[in-house]
C-alpha cells in the first residue's frame, strides 16, 4: 500500500483491519519529512517521539478505542500550543517558549490519538504571505524551490504538499491558510469565525483569527475540521456545534467579476473562467454579483488587523513573555527586549496599529475602518440573501512568486491577500481547492479556486469542494 498517497479513510481502514499499524504510517511520514526538510524547510522541528506517539495510537486501535483520526500523522503550525513543546510563532522573542497547556484543538486531536510529526514554519506571528518573515529562515515551495510556499502558514502547506504530513493545522487571519494552500496545490479551509476555538493559538488579530486544516483533498480537510470544531468554555467567541447548518450542495454560484479586473494574472483568470464553465456544464448556475464595498477590504484589513496586533503583541515584554534583555530601567528592559526580539514586519504592524488607535487618529482610521467593515459584511449578506449559495473567486491573483521578489515591498506583498481578506472581515467560511496549474518561467505552478459560503454553512463548502474535485478527476 502506498502510505504517502492514501487518504485518511484509506489509512483508517488499513489500520483498523491490521494491514498497517499506526507505527508503519508514522514512520513513512517521519522518514519522508526528515529526508526532505533540508530542502523544503517546512518544519522548524520534527518531534523525536513520533514513533512513541504512534505506538500509543496502535494500543488504542487494539483496545477498539478508534476515532476517525486515530494514528493519522499531522503537522502543527508553530503558533498553536502543544503542552511541553516549544511554540515560537517563528519569532526570536519566543524562541525558547515552552507551552504550559494544550490548545483546545490540540486537546481534541490528542483525544483522537493523532500523531504529531512536528511544528511547521510560518511568518513571524502569522504576519506575511510568503513565510519569509520567519526568524528561522524561509520555507521553499515544493513545486519550485526557488519560490515561496505562500504564508503565513507556508510550512504547513508545504508539508502537506510534499507528503511530509498527511494533514496539517494552520491559522487564517487574512488568508494564511487559503493562500499558501493555493500556492502549494493543496486544500485549505478557513472556518466560520467561532466554529473552532482559538484557545491556545498565539493571537494575531482576535476578531479575524481562525484555526483550520490543510489536506490533499476536501474529504480529509473535512475530517480534520470535524475533529477540531465546537464550542469551548475558554473561548467566548466559539459557537456551539448546533449553530453550524446541515450541509447542502450549493447550486447557484455568484462571481464578483467587477472585483477580478485589476492585478490578476491573465493565466489565472483563464483557468478560473474555464473552471466556471465546467461547473456550469455540471449543472451549476453561475451568476454575476456585486459586492460594492469589497474594493476597500484590503485597506480596512490593514487598519483593523494592525490595531489588534499592536494590542496582542504588547504581552511580549520580557516579563510576561519573551526572552528578557536587561537595560538600565524597566522601560529600558521593555524596549531592549522588544527591539531585539521582533522582526521588521512585526515592528511595522505594531507601529501602524499604535498609530491608528492613538488619540486623535482613532476616529479617522480605526473607527472608520470598523464602519466600512460593517458595510462589507452587509454586501455579502445581501448577495447570500438573494439566493446565491456560494461565491467563487481565484484564491490568489498570482501563482507562487520568487523568494525575495516581494520581500522589500510590503504593499506588493499585502496585495497577495486581496481575495482572501474580505472573508475574515465578514467572518464567513471559505475553502481553497486546487484548480489546475499555470506555466510561468519554465515552472508549472498550482493555483487555487476559492469558494465562500454564508456564515455557519461550512458544510456546504465541503460538498462544493468534493464535487469540484470529482469534476476535475481529483482523488
Ligand atoms: N498575509 C496576511 C497578513 O500578512 C494574512 C496573514 C494571516 O492570515 N495570518 O496579514
């Protein structure tokens, strides 16, 4: 059996029937992860107890204590806490921070007996679209190692793409699951805000952050989502499971073509239109929709998000968290610790966030952005109320770019999230599914289709994505 190319359900069956053990599965993944990590650098750390974890999964299987994910190898983004292990957020300031508790998603996965392969690289504190903002070196795109995997969850996307884990967890504040999924040719899902507990995820923008899965197909992603969703006492914004709607396959797909005119590669638009045609031939109704305020989404995001970032990152002061640097006075300690510990992008966002919240400017920037955010949310609501079941866009305006290409141009980097950011601002769920490849400079690079559903309709997106894969003959 080809372990590295099997789905969760295929491995589940093989393990339950005793054809394979969890140790066999874990060893295959760990070996491949270790072999490829020098080249790809998807992992900051591959755990040294992978086999022991798998043995415990095998004992569970022997006892008949079997869950959908028992013995399934998974990679975890380095901003999700696993008790007793380092969680650095790919920042120097948390380089040696060991988690003192499990994130709720980790606790749920542990109860199912998953096998954690390691912690994956990311942009520092999840800020970036290329994984180049990691304090520990960049991750390479497995489809072309001269290119970025996307970000900020680039390590998780690359790990799944290069068979270094079967599935992975990432976080998505403005696109950090969907964008790297698209650039690495895998599925990435951002749940409805609140569908998954944020407890134990290192906070970036608390009104935007969600944890979600990466997988090589929609069914595997759905199984991971099913395992991690649900209400949580420790996250007051989490939703009870009954809030999520029963899944229905969408019929009517809305396309905001007015928003897809600027800055999108021609090849991506061609692939997108060709895929819409295929959907139409398979019985879907494709209609044009208007989202009048969506053009402000990126600007709104780059005010709301830094405001929340500057607040959330205040705790890394060398006293509560962070490697302390001693100065002359307490204020000196703070300033030495923070200027030494944070990278450029973190600093840029702390400065921006502090500015937009400052007295005299908060009305002009933060409160105005907040009001426009409400407007964008209304736009989406209206479209869904008009009978559209889901919205489709390309996930990204370009395929994977070269390492270094946008590193010194923050605005160009921010534009990579143009189609993903509106989703976080409105709190709705969205999925990125591979929609083919484009040829650029001799490389064949994957691209993604994004489907967006109304709030609580997470299940519809999996039905949509599974059918999309079927139409495209993807396993
Ligand atoms: N790339 C976006 C940013 O830099 C999104 C990040 C994320 O979703 N964590 O903010």
